[in-house]
């Protein structure tokens, strides 16, 4: 099976996804590579699927709400 090479930078498309790549996470958050990876680690949002590293947007949203005090 071939690895899917579909990446989107359209934030409206990305808002509906459960999991995103590091590059897509950077686009959603509007931050750099190091910051996006740090946020994903702090939020415990890193998920491994068939050897691919993806990030859970739901966990990241919860983490940001917690940090922001909501």
C-alpha cells in the first residue's frame, strides 16, 4: 500500500480532520515547526498510525483551551 501524499493548507478543510501531519498542524496553528511539535507533545496529541506520525486536533484544541484558561 502506498503512503497517502495528500496535504492541505486550506484551514477550512483542516478544521474537519481528526488527525493532521506536522506541516498541516503548523498551518492550523500559524506557528513554526519547533513550536508546533512542542504543542503536540505537551498536549499528548501525537498518534502513530501505520508508522506515520500524526497529531490529534481534538487534543490540541483541548490543550489550548486549558492553557488559555477557558
